[in-house]
């Protein structure tokens, strides 16, 4: 009794081996099947798979390969996009950091410049105020005998030259009567060519030797004359207060 058959297929004997050799690659377009007989037994048969089934299998494999390729391509594109986006974000962050650093440096520089200007302005104001206070404190002397003696006394104090208002005044009145342009043209000094001049009647060599820096280099200048004469009297007599006659 012959074995029952299913349409399109035949039952194979146990003594036959069925092998299918297929080559499928990405983009493969064909699949081949072959039946390789094993130890053949007389009276058995072999039969190749129908062409329709081979064509169907090839179409499926090609679709799978195409889908796989598409999936890989999409994944690669996604990864590349992520890498590019990360690189752009990193570059933007670096640019932002650089800009922030530059802005901070500019602000610090501007702050330092403003501070330096403010300090310079404060120093200038302090100097101006000090000068103003000094000017306000500077005494104003009258242009007369009283004023000349007072100014001379202030200068003498700075140079540690002794003398009093009374000592100066009495000698001035005896020597010149308070005339700063007085000159002696008849004594021995005049004969020797160095007449006594000014409020305290000092000769040129004495005036030059005892002249005090800061005063005029003029025998007729009342303040310079008093200070030089008092400086000489201090050296010779201890103080102008000790002079009561020609000196």
C-alpha cells in the first residue's frame, strides 16, 4: 500500500537525508535548495522543493535584510546626531564660559580704573583742602613796622633765632626810627664803602653772612633786615634783647 501524500510534498524515506543549503546576506536576492541523497535504497525517490516556496522565502529574507539595514542606518544616524549635538553643546558651553570670563575681566578692569580715579580725585581734594587750610592759617602781616616785626619773629621762631618784639622794636627805633630805607653815609663803615642800611642798620658783609634762607636778599627789605640783624645779634650777644647801643 502506497503512503498517503500531501499535495506538493512527498514523504521521504528514513534512508534519505534532506539538506537545504542557503546563502542569505544583506541585500541577498536568491536562495537555493538542494536535496542531497544519502545512502540510497532501491525504490526510493527524491524531489526538489517547489519554486514558489523558494521565491517566497527569498522575498522574506530580502525584506528582513532590508529592514535590518534600515534599522542599522537609522541607529547610526541617531548616534551621529547625538554625537554632533553633544559636540555643539560642549562648544557652546566653552564659548559661554570664555565670554563670561572675558566679561568678568572687563568688569574687574573697569572697577579698578574707577577705583583708581576715585582715589586720585580723593587725594586731589585732600591736597586742595590742606592747601586751603594752610592758606587760611597763614597770617597776614600789615605792611608797617608792627607787621614787619611780627613776620620777622615768626621766621626767627622757625630757625630758632631768639628775640622778642620789645627787643627788636627798641633797637629799630634807635637805629632807623622805623625807616626801612635809612642809610648811614658818615660813619666808619660808610668811609670803608659798606654803609649801614635798613631798619637795624646792618652792613652788607654782615647781612650776607647772617642772611636767613626764605627772606629777600636785599638789605632794604624790612623783614630780611630784621631777621639777619637778629641772627647776628644772637651769635654775638645771645639775643637782640641784649643790644642797647650800636652793635
